[in-house]
């Protein structure tokens, strides 16, 4: 039986590709209002960010939401996003709360070939 394909999205803050469910969608509605989309169903242009304040800060510094939404974002909206983001962060039991593993794509044979320091 074939496994179901997991949709991936790129975080606008850190640039990592992650499963869509691990990220938080920020949406610009057709009326121009920018808000968090916790359900992933609001109409409008969407951009994704990790549920981490550091990623939101990096996205703000690099003006990535402005590029994604093709327009400026007021400071009040940034403040509101910074306040709302911790409330939508998943609980510590989810995989997104775990720190990323550096060796997730490493070849297991590389570890065997490395000389021991002992």
C-alpha cells in the first residue's frame, strides 16, 4: 500500500521545508488584512512560518512577508502576530517542538568510517 504524500511548505523565517501541519499559516485576506490562520482554511494569499518567535523575527528582519504579500505590513500587525504566535504553538508532545536533528539525512556508513578518538 502506498503511503500518503505529506505536503511540505517552506518556513519564511528559517527557510526549512517542513510538513504543512507543523507550520503556522499567515494569510493576507482579499480585503488586505494580515492575520494568523490556525485552521489553514481562510481565503487569501498565505505564507508559512514555524511556531517559533525566532523564525517570525527572522522573517520580519528579512521582510519576507512583505515580499510574499507584495506590500508593506504595518507595525501593529507585526505586534499582533508576535502576541498571537505563542498561543498557537503546538504542545511539547508534537514533533515540531523537538529540535531539528542535524544527522537526519546523513549516511549511516559515514559514522562507521569516522575514526574513533578513544
